[in-house]
C-alpha cells in the first residue's frame, strides 16, 4: 500500500506542541496506516497525487484568504488530486479544498468557534462512507475563525450547527472536508484555550466555561479510521 500523505498547512500553538506533539503525530496515530509527512506550508514540493493512497490536509494558524503562494500551489495540487485519490481536509484543509473547487471562504460572521461543540448530521450523512451510523449528532472539537460560507457547486452538506452551516462537506465521491478537528482530544483543545485565552476573552468568549465543558468524547476520531480504511481499497 502506498502511504497516506499528511499534508501540513501549519503548526499547532507552541505550548501544545511542547506537551502533546503536532498535527502529524495526532493524525498518524488516528490513521494507523503507513504515512508520509509533507510540509506544504514550508514550500516542500508536492509529489504526484498517485504517489499516495490518500491525503489528509491539516489545520493551520494561517488564513486561507491570505492566498499565500504555498497555499495556492496546494490548491492546484488538490484540483489535480480530486477524483484521483481520497482527500480529507481538516479545518484549514477543509476551507482550502472548498476554495480550490470553487467555494467561498471568509471570516465567519458569528466569530470564532472554539472548544467542544455538537454538530447535527444531515440525512445525507446516513449513507456517507465516513459518517454512516454515527447518529443524529456528533461531539467535535473546534478552533476556527473562518468558514466555508459558500460551498462549491455539487457539494453535499453532511454536518452543521448554528455557528457554521458547513461543518462537514462531501466535495466528490472520495473528497471530504470537515471544519472541526477529529484528531484533537480534550487536553489538546484545553491547550488551545489556555494559549489563546487573552484573545478569546477579548472576543467575549468564556474560556473557563469552555474548559469546564470538555469531555473525553472521541467519537469523531472514527472519521479518520474510516478514511484510512477507504484509502486501503484498490482503485
């Protein structure tokens, strides 16, 4: 089996990285499959898509709307890879995929969403390879300011909540994006809340309340496990 590419679009906050590692470690553990890490945000060259069994695009402290050269190059790569191999975008990766395929990304008019929240799964999720059988709602960990405000033509909404109507999208038969972080857990999320406490509180976010509401619910982690299983299938 070819490896799954973990495409880094950025790094986690320093205090979390020092204690818990970074995106590549978290995704690697959850995927449980051969993998290779590509530091796209540092300008590392992206091999041809068929080199991989699939690709996961990580989150980032950057903003998709900044249209950095490395990010635009990754959009080009995703357009080539779309339909060729399974793709899963997470947070920044979700927004990048949507923008690459014709959607619109911008600051969420409701502001920042961070902490543990619930998303409602749509009827379409019941028949989706990643979301089937996960019930009417899912507990997820969030950390984002921008959102997909307009999905690409043909995108299917799989999950939503009051803050963001496009929490999960199927962008093609084997292309998905999720705004939330299935690779996070409560300690990682707590690290984000503490590291950015001042900024969040300036926005009127009750950090102590969000810290107290964190649970050990890792039910969204199954999305990564299912994605890895899908990548193993012959194409």
